[in-house]
């Protein structure tokens, strides 16, 4: 199937570079080009591309306004191309994700052939993945849930909430962290697959959006209840003897940081004090680590298919029988609140139910959706 792409960037040079990359692929077709956000909206409505590559800073209408308009009128997958990883630009990039964009990448270094080739490979990988994702006008779904279970409260002393996420994850992670109150009785750890250079900005963005303080992990640092710690990009994060450890060991599941590496470090001891959550994402990272946590006595939860951008990682965990509970994203905050015995905040105020895992789920096709 041919993937039809719309380019939206006010730089003719950037559009030419992107055009040259895309036109060299047999399965990709350039549907159109826009030099500002208003034109990007008009072409999206008329041409109905499979994916929009969107700059943020553009004349007439900037990328943030354009994304908001597209998501309201003709929901389309959007990949944001950020001009730099400076704080202000990263903040705008994550604001774009909050408004509906699926992912973000830094624009290529124009003076480096090696950097341009690396950008080309990453761009084509993301284009082929994101173009298959269905986005919706209204993110909140009305789900008819099957037989439900009461959520048990954990015994006092459960002190780690471990979250893994990939494609579509930043907004999902924000949903969970925004629901947690100040004084949350556990440390929250997040391993999010993200483009190089964006992890510090991701942590800063979450810190501004959430009541809970959020910071990037530091090698050798200790951790406390009531804070959220984000794995840096390009390094694995583990816990050992009450301290955070970071290393540059080879990628696992093609990922560094790897969710499996972090989850496996938790499973080295009894996990009665651990709740692990696996959110939307491509591939299998985190599934085996989640199984180890479950075998060590931890509680395991995954995001359900309808609320995932990509169901790959949760589905892989389900196929390993590593999952205690499957939940839509909008019910997860309430489940977390009940598990840790705290008041539900924001969207967590609704009554919580847990969806029982169906054996049929494990038998579904392994292809990501």
C-alpha cells in the first residue's frame, strides 16, 4: 500500500531535503507541500494524506494551531519535525503532542552527510509506522466493558510504580502522571522510547504539566516517594541497592533505554512492592520484563487495544500471560489511585473497573495495529 505524505514547512530547503528522501521510496508518495500552517490545513482537508510531516514555527498559522485544526476537522497522523532540542523548541514540540501529534523528531544537520543518512533511516521508519495509526477526533472513548473486577488496594509499603511506553506514549504518560497527587506514596519511574535529545525536554514538560515533581534520572542518585523519574535517552536505567544506575550497554530490543532492562532490574528481588504498567508502543520491549515482575509477585497492567496508538507492546505482554489487568487509558488513573490508596485526581475520578483478560486476546494476530 502506498503511503501518501504531506510536507508542511516554511523552509524550501527543508522541504527539498524531505522530498528527496521520500521520493526515493517505492511505497511512499508525496501528496503535497505547504509553506504555512493554514495551507497545511487546507491541503490536509482536500488531499487526505496518510501522514503530515509538520514544522512548528511557520507563518500565517503555526504548527500548533494547524495540528489543533486538523485534529478537530480531519484527524490525521502528524509527525512533528523540531528545529532544535533547545528548551523552548522542545516545549512547543510536546505541546504539539498534547494537541494530537503522534511523535517528534529533530530536523537533520544539513552540514553532515552521516547525520543526514541517520535522519533518513529514522524518518522512513517512523513514516511507515505512524502512517498506519488511526487517530480520532475525540480521544475519550465510550467503552462497553466486559465482566469487571474490583480493584484491590495494595498493602502499605508498595513504593514503585514502573511505566514503560513507546509510540504514542508521551501523551499517555502525561495522562497518568497528571492524575497523581502531591505526596503520592511511591516513586514513579518512566522508560519512554523517545528521539535522541528529547528526554530532558520531556521531563521538563511533564514537570510543568503535573503536580508530582518530575526529573531526569542521574547515575548513582537515590529516589524518593512522591517524585517521578524519567530514563534519559541513550542509556539504560536500572535500580540497584536503593540507587539509580545508568549505563551505555548495547541496545535491547533495538532500544536504549530498554523497558525490559529496567523491569528486569526490579524483578531481581521480590516485587510485592511494585506495580508495572506497559503503555502503547511498537514491538515487544517490556513484555518479558513484565513477566519477570509478575513471577516475582508484582502487579502488572497493560493498556487496552482501542486506547493504544500501537498495541504491539501490551499485546506481546498479554501473549506471554504476563498481565494481571488490561485497562483503557482513561481508567488507569482510577486503578492506580485505588491500588495505592490515594484520592483519584483529574480523569481518575470515575468509578474504576478492571477488564478481565480473555484467552482469545492471546490468540490474535501478532501484527501491530
